[in-house]
C-alpha cells in the first residue's frame, strides 16, 4: 500500500508541471523573393537547463516542452515564413545551395523581474555578418503568456531587421 501511495505522489507531482511551447501568430509584413537561412539559435545556458534567471540572481524552474534552442529556432523559421512570405530554411540548409541571407539569433539574457512583473530580453541578431543588438521588455501577468508576447516582440523585430538587411529589391 505504501508503494502505491509513493507512486501516486511521485507521478501526481509531475502532472502539475506546466511545459512551455512557443505559440506565436505573426502578421504578414511583406514579400521577399529571397531564401533566408536560420542558423542554430543561441540561448543562455540556464534556459537549456529548464531554468529562468530572476532579477535577484536566483533561478526558477521554467520547462520547455522540448529542447529550448530547437523549439525557438523552429518557431523563428515559421514566424519569418509568414511575416516575410518567403522561403526560410533551417541549418543544415533546406536549400540546394547556401542561402544568400543567413540569420543568427543570440539571446544573451532573459531575466524575470518578479517585483516589477517584467521579462527582459537582451538579443543580438547577425545577418550576413552585420550585427544589431536590442533589449525588449514585456509585462508579466501569466509567465507563459508573457513569454509568448516577448518572443513575438523579438521575432517581429528580427523580421524587420531581416526585411531591411536581406532584401535587395530583387
């Protein structure tokens, strides 16, 4: 009987874990007649270990439903396909040749300020050797919804940068 109770407690505790899967709905911005390659996304080590850094320097559990870097890379590809109405491929390239526009996304930090109820992201985007950095902030009521809203802001900014940096009027 004790074993049954132990198993129920163990699995019952796991059932309440809320997993995060990016759920983004981009708006079409433009049409680019160019292939865009998305290199592997670089995330802070703590996100890869299912942790989120707080402003006070502590880590709290924040679990993606799969590999965080892979999920964010796939979400970015889908976002750019819709927003820019173009062919976007993952590395290793889905194209016969190397795409003329290569995008690298590096998230330096993602910090949750519990007291101010904000998420802050420091991001660097590199397109064909040119780098741009930016910081975005998102209010937090529900952490998962705020995470979606923040990724939406990041991807929207990336799409704008790609639009300006890759499109040559072809």
